[in-house]
C-alpha cells in the first residue's frame, strides 16, 4: 500500500470526525442558549411551566418569533417602498416575500452524497431530525441525500465483492 492509498483511507474518517465535532459543538451552543432562555423565562413568570417538552416548545416558538421579527425588520429596512405599500394593506412585506426556509443540512446531505456518500448519510439523518422538530422544508433533499449515499455504499460493497470474486477465481486457475 502506497502513501496515496493510505492518505485516501485516512481522509474519510478524519472528515467524519470533523463533522461529528461540528454537530456536537452546535448542540452544546444550542443547550447553552436554551439554559439562558430558561433562566430568563423562570425569572419573568410567577408560575413558570415545568414540563420539559412544553418548555422546549415555548423556547422554539420564541426563537422563531424573534427570528421572524429580525428578518422582517431587515427586509423593511432594505426595501422601504415595499414595506410602506404593504403596511397600507395591513400585511407585512416580509410575510409576502418570505418563502419556507430550507434546512441547510438537507442541502449539504444532497451535495455530499453526490460526491461519495458517507457525509451525505450523516447530514441526511441529522437534517431529517431537525426538520421534524423545526418544520423547515428540505425533507425530500435529505431523503435524496440518504438514498444516493446508501446507493454509493452499496455500489462500493458490490465492487469489493466483485473484486474478491475475481481475485479468488484467479487464484484457483
């Protein structure tokens, strides 16, 4: 085995480890943000909710509301004429212009699955989980990434089986 093959074999695990580290870091940052929100929520409410599932839903809704308000303000600032005309009709200009947000990991899943498979599978499973929780679009992209990624792995395993069969036939002759 030469150095090039060894580097090729080491590349995939290194990329997977980096992806796992990034996902874990993202989760820890989300948990810190949730803890800060929970502290403010408990301080501001006389009888705070205690059910963890309900608390997570409240936090998610609060994030979505703040995110929407920030995007709406930025859109109105960059498009004052559209914001003014929409305000006359009683509608938000951003609400009219907004499209459903696509999950970033779903797009990455599809892109990486075209190039080899393993990262497409990892990102696809994470994207499906996030889409289920957040309601974002991109489910079809994530599923396509998973199907293509698993297809690449299937082709690779079929190639290995074929190579093994051919090598064992050459040894028998």
